[in-house]
C-alpha cells in the first residue's frame, strides 16, 4: 500500500468514527436554514465542532464590522461572484 492509499484509509477511518456526529450536524444545519452569507448559526456550530476536535479556528476573516461580506473575500471563495 502506497502513502496515498494509507492516507485515504486513515481519513476514511476517521470520518467513519465520527459519521453519526457529522450526520447530526448536517441535519441540524439543514433544519435551521439561514440566508446566504448570513449563516451565523451554522458557522457557530461548525466552529464548535471543529474546536472540540482540536482545530484552530480563525474567525471573522471575511466579515466586516457591519456583518457584511467584503467583496474581496467573496471573490476569493465564492463561485457566484
């Protein structure tokens, strides 16, 4: 087994290990719809989920004080702008 195959297997195992939590999070987000570029609840829940697993999260990267998405941020990650 080469390195890529080993990595794929490790990732698959990790995702399978938390699959119920991921599905629950997905359902929570789906059941609480928010308008585009105003996904504050979903962002909070995803941030909490990732932090609880040791991820370092940098918040507020593409939001101004007025809670609007900056044009420069949208153009970097959105296929719609």
